[in-house]
C-alpha cells in the first residue's frame, strides 16, 4: 500500500502546547514531570506567569503535550508543595508566589525618570511630554488634560452594552477606513449643533486624535508640494513636533490680543497655517472678526490651507463659543476635532473635515496607516453623542472647570500678584506672564522639585517672549490648585 498520500503518523505530530510554547520533546526521558515543573517555575520567576494567573486544566495541558494526565498533575503538585501555586478546586490551580529570579536572568529595570533640573535644562526633545509624565509630582498643573475623574463610566458602559447588542457579525470585520457610518453621522449632527458646521457624514474621516490628523495631513501636504506650515507663536509645542516629524518647516507667526497676525503671515513663505482660532493655545485669545476676514482673504488669494485645531472650543465659561472657521470657508479649512478634552485622551478618537482637494489623499493615508480606528469605541461614542449624554457631560464639565478656573485665578492673585493672567474666559488652562528677568524653565524646575508640575511658556515659543507658565486646572481639585499656586509663589520669591 502506497503511504505517500497518507497524513502524518502519530510519531510525526509535534507534541507541544501554545501555553508557554512547551514542547515535550525537550524533556529528558523518564523525567517529564520534573521538566514540566521546572519550566513552570522559570515562567513564574520571570513573570511570564504572574501571580494570580491560572494554570491550564491538567486534562487540557496533557492533551496538548500528548502525555498522561498524571505527568501534569504531578508537576502541578510539586509547585503546590513548593508554595508557588495553590489548588482552588473547580477554579483550578493558581500561581500564588514567585521563586527567586535565576541568576542568569537579571530583573528588568526601567530607566529612572529625569530629575527636574535635567528635564528643563535643554531644548525639549521629541519625548519631552513622555518624560514629563514619567516624573512623579504631588500636584500636576500640566495643561491639556480634562477632569478624568469625571469620565462618564456608567453612561459609557450602558452605551457599550447597547452597541454590542446591536452589532451584527459583519460589523466586527474590516470596515470603512473613514470610520463607522454611525459615528460619522453622529459627529455631523454634533458639529451642526455645537460648531455651526454643516457637513455630509461621508466627508468626515475618523482618526486617532488630532495628533494623527497632523501626521496624516503632513504626508498629504508634502505630496502636494507644500514643505512648510506656518504656526502661531506662541503655539503648541506638541503640534510643532508632529509637523517636524513629517519633515515640514514651521515658521512662526506672532499672536496678539486679536489673534494671529495675518499681516505677518502674508510675508511668510508657507501655503498652509495651523491655527487655534476659537481659543488660541496657550494665550487663550479669540481670533477677532477683522482678523477672520483678513485670514479668509489670505486663503482665497493664495490658495492657502487653514488647519483649524478646534481642541477645546466647547469649554467656554464667560461667552458663547465663536463659530468655527470651517463653517464659513469649507474649501480652504481643514478642521480637526477630538474627544480628548471632552471625555479622555486615552480614547484616541478624533475627526477631520478636509477640503475636497485633500480629502481622498487623507483617506488613503489613513487606510495605509491602520485600516481605520477600532469599531467598537466608535459605536459607543456614537450612542453617547446621539443620546444627549455628551451634552450632559459638557454641562457637568463646564460647571466643574469654571469652579477650578476661579480657584486658580484667586490663588494667582494671592500668591503671584505680579503675574498677568491670560485666557480665563474658556478652555482648560491659563497662561500667566511676568514682567521680570528670569528663566521660566528655572521656575518650572524649582516647582517640580517641590512636587508641583507645570509647563514653561518658553517651551511653546519659537521667538523670545516674557517669562511665563502654562497652568492646567481642569484635572486638579480646588485644594490642590490653591496649594500648587502657593508653591509657585514661594519658589518665585526665592528666584527673584
């Protein structure tokens, strides 16, 4: 009988398990239980099997290894006798203690956080915000973070259960790289209600936050022959870093009490400009009506592109939000928004409305970047937006943030009486400046040494400005805000 077409014999089948990549052929003859127990001890020691993890059922692991169940049972029993595991009846065998790390496997060590002095001593690099977050502090007044403790967990869970119940099997496959239809429709309605933008849902692209918008758009602009994007000065260091990563120059354009200086923009060699017109970062000024008209003339006369970062326009306390530039100049404005300041940055959900000239290229860039955002969070967010939960969340945040803003302003008046406060009418942060001669990086470093984390204004400036700080208030309790500003006042008196 010709055996060439038969399947593999029992002897040729690999007796191994996906669990820890165990291969019983590595075991010495007659010592399979000893070998298996040792492999499990090593996995516990090097944390591949962390304390609390459950070992496979003896029957399952024996079947995968093609050994008798007694081999596995004996190995587990040795771990139990050594005190490394414990039997819990029907709940199985659980890892309860780790043996000492073998000498040949040194423990993993994480790099120590930078000291306050080192953090602020040099020009901030690409990893500066990662380094900043890694440094421990009692009070964190960094800008850009909302009140994360107010995240609507119950509403999110309800929406998630509803979304899972309504998802079809096909909804779990590869979808449209532009995003799920439900979320694009919900965002179109949200923007119409809150930002006076009328948009077809098919023209919305879902992205992983404004950071990805800048990265994708940077690729597209270079393909269209654009090598520079003008930016506000002062303006977001993080945004500049994303543009630099796409090999784009970022010539600075000064900002005054009316917003970006369009007269200076006209002299800059750049066909695109990145703006935060509704609430300029970090000064907090609103682009005036006259400047808006100048900006629209610049865009139409030069076939220019305005990248509108609408990062926290909804968070207004003393006046209604101004309409988005996109609402009046759709052919020259690429509008970027996200839920990072409304819900949480960790969701990594944002949206971009591109002019027709760049739309298809942006979708293609998104497709090749990641095939589109995760679908389930999009479905959940769509339900929150359409149910009214997002508006309720925004009302809650406005109340909490206004109270914390007032606390910070009062504390600055008390402990930093010579500081000038900017941008109190909206947003999640204040900018303060000083009419004095000192390095704001020294102030930030000394404050961090006392346990208070802030960002120096010079980080966000390309040209020299008065020393200052950018102080976030949304994520800290009023008592912490008051204490943090008091520390800043004490540190400043020692510097001057």
